[in-house]
C-alpha cells in the first residue's frame, strides 16, 4: 500500500473538497493562525467578525484596538494569545512587502521566514505555504498522524519534519494533489477515522491493519 493508493481511495469515496475555504490569500493566512486548537466552524465565526468590522487586512488588524481584536477572535478560543500571534504575523507580513514580494521567495527560504515569526509553527507555516502561496508542501496534522499510523504507514510519534518528508517523497510534488489530499484526510478523520473509529463505514477498511487488530 502506498500514499498514492490511499489518496485515490479517499478521492473516489469523498470527491473533491474544494479547499481552502477563503476569499483571498491573506484570509487563508488568518485562518491558518486561528485554526490552531479549535474547530474550523469557530474560525469561520471569528473571520466573519473581522470582516464585519472591516478588519480583515494586515494594516487594519494592527491598527485595531486590542480589545476590539480580541472580541472578534473570541469564537476561535485562546483569543488573547491568537490576537498577539495575528499581530506578530501581520507586522512581519507588512515589513516583508506582503504577498507580491513574498510570492517571489523560494519555498525553503519562505518557510524559514514563516517559522521565525513568533507563534507560527510548522503546521501553520505549511498551511500558509500550501493554501495561500500554492507551494508543494505537505501539511502534517493530528488527523494525518492518526489515520496513517493506523494504516501502519507512519509512526504517530515521529518528528514533524520526518513525516512531511515521507509524504513529499512518497508522492509527486504537486500542489493540487497536496491540497486535495490534506482536505480528504481532514474529512475522513472527522467523519469516520475518529478517536473511536467507525471502521464499518471506512472506505479504507480493506487495507487498514488497525481494523484487523
């Protein structure tokens, strides 16, 4: 069994997911920061609040009173921390020349710059690279670890960079495939391969060693 075979089975079962749900690259970036430790529905509520207050630009986020920014971010949880992280990111983003300048930087260098921003970890950086800048970087999250450790294709406790490298070398370096694959992983983990999996409804049941235990 390969990563490609799993991808084809998930795609056949669920169809295309049309990710990332956002209107602009900057909205993707905001969503990637806010989605840390919360459900996407909560992120959508927070983004809607920012948009309703004309606060969905980097400059507006920096200029908004902290109390107003925190109020907007409350649905996403950890709102005080996320407000500071969002401000850190927006300051870096503006200083770096925003999307036109950043989009000219090669992927490895851009990833290093993102990881140097206070509050941006590997998963958030890779979300931004893949979905905002359309770079061929595979995102590893808790859902990926859960599904592929059960399939015995990955060690659930392996280092993030090790897992990312395994996916990127096991697949063709294709932005569209990486985009769709990550979305399908999230869908499958939420619907079927939960903490207590519904193996009877799983499209991967015939290739999953976890189901045989």
